[in-house]
């Protein structure tokens, strides 16, 4: 893609991100404001409702990511910053201690003595974080199109380009736009309606597989990764590769605003039921979200934005522009308990350690978090209904302790 006029790219960038408001704060300023360092007297009571299961594996995955980035890169925790090397030592030090599965009393004593704790300012500075859930969906598909398998799961289109604006000016650091080349300029990429109904990807994007159910495909794009059970007996792992660059718009919010589903009853399962019972509204509802995701095949999965395998109950998706990637966090919120009939009968308070290993199109700002539930029936039910407020903390080794263990 040949770039001829930087001004046209600046104009396109403004259109994509919403005008001059995008320039009010640099990403570093946002990060500094998102976390507040708290005194030890304000520390929450640390415990782990999963009894440390899966935590060791998830910590190793974060360490594997950190070992791939420059050792002197800065990770921002509120007004403080720490290098990659410091984060690695922080995770290793915490891991070495929890491998013995300490008691709650010993764990809290250890953290108070060795770790700094930062609390998210939450939504509008309230300290409250809305936690939702996501999971790895399992879909039925085929490598061949047929009357039964009609809906294409596309790979990255040949005419879709990603433009790194930082190459043109330092003020655009961390900014990019997605579009296509048309008549000597760059225009926004096709939206969902055009892709699904106007054959605009014909000859430009290769279908990875053909999916049996259109709604399943829609939710796969929201989740970002999943498994396709093929009709030849094989299974493939598919993972988010890129999107069409259009802003994500929640169909759940649309259905609430149109009085289709009461806010108090909103869940993924309710959306599916409404779409099943009202097929004549399918296009209107799905096309409300212009965002469209393109996939790639992976040997394993699901993978988060750090290209490490996600750990059920331990990996969390946060805004990558706000919170330090791969870092150790601690959450307080609620989890669903399911009865023998597969229905939620109670929501229970819980606390656990998690790792910041993913992100999402709808996960924006210091007041949002998305918990990875894994796959299977419980994951689908729990993630589909998860929508509870809570608190989010980050932990990092005190510099003086780091110097001792270095």
C-alpha cells in the first residue's frame, strides 16, 4: 500500500477515533490515572476461591510473554513504572511462595511485606469495575460449503490493510487504523451488512471453514476464538486475526433499548432465544453491530492478546491501553453456582488472583473487565450471564525486595 499524502491519513484517523477528543490524553496519562497505589491498611483480604488451581500455569504464561519483550520496557502502575525484568522477578517471587498453597493468614502477611498494591479507579472514579465473562465456543462446521454449512468463517482479506500512524508522527504513538485502498485513497473497510449481503469479499478472503449456524458464528466473533468441530471428524482451533476496524456495538444494549429484552434478564442465552424465536429480525439485530472479525488457524488455543494460551478462571481481558499487560491482579466479584438442571441458582461472592492476558473490543477504560471461563456447559452458562460489579487490584513486588532477590 503506497502512502501519498499524510494529511488524508490524519483525516481518516480522526474519523475512526471520533475527532479531536482522541488527542486530549496520551495513553501514558490514561494509564497513570487508572490505578491508585494504596497503603497497606487499605489492602483487601487476599484469598483464592480456586485454591490456587491453574494459577501457576497462568503465571508461567505471563512470564513467557514478558521474556519475549525488551527487558527495559516500562509497565505503568498508576504513577509508578516498572521494567520488564522487574515484572518477571515479581511474578517469579509470588509463584515460588504460592506453590506451597499458604493459608490465608500467611498469604496476606507475605503480600503486605513484599508487594505494592494498586486499585483501579473503576467507572467514573467510583472504584467499581463491571465484570463480564467470555468463553471458548464450540461450533459445527465443514471445509466445504453446502446447504447445511452455509456461513463462511473468513481469513484476513487481501484488500484489508492496517496503518500504523506512529510511523508518520510521534503524536500518533500507539494509534492505527484499518481500511482498504480505493481510488488512490484509504477508506473504511466494509461493515458487517456489506460483508454478509453484498458479496464484497468474493475473491478477496478465503473461507477457513463453513459454519452450520449463523448465530453461532456471530457469537464466535464476539468471543474472539473457538473450536470448530468439522464434519470430517477433525477439530480446528480458530483465533482472532484482525477486524474490519468498525466500532463494536452491543446487540444486547440494542435489544434492551428496543424493549425486546428487559435489562434485568439480559444474557447471551436470552439473546440467542430471542433470535431463534424472531428470525425475521435477524438481519436488523446482527447488522446493528458493524464490527466484523477475521480469523486464523492455531495449533492450540484459545490464545489471548499476548499470544499465550488462556487459563480458565485465571486469564482476564482488560483495556490494554490502561492496565499493565501480563501483570498479576486480584479481583473481588461474584460467580454463578449451577444446579443439576444447568441453571444458575445462586451468585456467590468470590476473590481470586488473575493475570491480565487478553483484551476485547467492548472492554474499554478502568471500569471494565472480562473473565475467561474456559469451555463447556458451565463456561457457556456462566460467561453468558456474568455481569456483576466488583473491585480490581494489581500487585507488584516492592523495589527494595526486587533488589534483594535480583
